């Protein structure tokens, strides 16, 4: 969760007022501030948005108020005090990464569960299960990063769906019942337009024979979800077993073109 120091100090009455407060008072104020922020995050997750989305300019104005880049992966960005991660097994599997590095993975597990409920093909259910997990490593262009991360191990249709869901999520499609997510007005700005490479990719995808694959990921993606839902990878292990080529050496140890990406997720505290 982001900590906006400027807003926090402003809520206290400014730097001078903050300097006059005791350490205990500031700690209490910080706890109250973070609790309020958490309530806001949960409200967003449940699809409860404020009335007025910010503009692109207003979002850009906040860049220099942060201590980290918004595009940094979840394992690397500061979200409060970090904790020591549990060690990975000697031969890590996809399930191990879900348990030890992607957890709680609430969003993708609920997305896969929705795809399964909707009777989607197994390759699409797998794409929904994996589509945002690359955000542990990096958030910007996560569709392309995610497809590259999984290409050696999954069917071509699955990696295609992962790669291009990033583009199609910006573009409504009435035929599939997909609307532009309300959340994006707050994430990117109410007047946001996707960059040229996304626009060009969309024009290419519209006429592609596999257009439906990433579109089905967006349809089964969840932009407002239940943060209290009890989810697990267990219902999807059979699908993973049928369609995921688990290397016997373990992910990150198999000398594949993307092994370094898995090692980076496994060891995000490595200084070099």
C-alpha cells in the first residue's frame, strides 16, 4: 500500500505542527492515516469509487511525492515495512511460487475461478490464473512480461492471451459485454489515452484469429473483487498439471531463456 508522506504531514497541520507532536502521538496519527488508506483500498477493490476521478496531470503531479515508482513489482516496491521471505524449495514449482511469492494472489485466483464457473476452456482458465502474476516482478507492460515469463511452459494460446489482455482491457467490446473499468479512471486519469504501442496493438488484434483469447481474459478479469474471499490454487492444480510444463530442475534452475526472471522473483532481496 502506498504511503503519501505529503498528505500525511498536511493532515497533521504541516511540518511545524508535526515537529511539536510527541513520537507516540505521531505513531497514533500514522496508524489512523494508514487505516483510512486501507479502507480506501478495500473500497476500490469492492468497486466503491469516489465521485470525481483525477486527471492525468493530477496523477503525474504525485510522482515526486512517492518514495518508489508505481511500475515497480510488488516484491520490490515499498508497501510499509518489508518482511523476510520464506526460502524457496530446491526445485520450485508453480504452486510454490503461488504460495511463497505471489501470495495472496487473491485477484488472479478469483479471476480463474470466475473463468471456470463460466465454462471457459482450460487454456483460458490457466491464462486467467497467470495473467497478472508478473506484477510481482514488474507492473508496467505486465502483459508482455507475463507472456515472456510463461512462454516456455504453457500452450501458445495461453501466452498469447496473457500478453494481449493488457491491450484489450483498455477497449470496450459490447459483443462480449466488456466495459472500460471504472477503476482505470482513478489509476490512469479520467482523460487518459493508451500509448501508441497499445493503440497499434489493438488495431492488429481486432483482425487476429485469436482475438477472442485475450478478450476472454478481460471478460473474466475482476476489477472489483471480494478481498475476504477464501481462494486457493488447489482447484486449478489439475489444469496446471495438464498444461504447464514444469521443469524437473525447478523454475529458475532450468536454464531456460526466462530462468533469470524466476530467480529474480525468488530472490528479490539480492543486491545485485
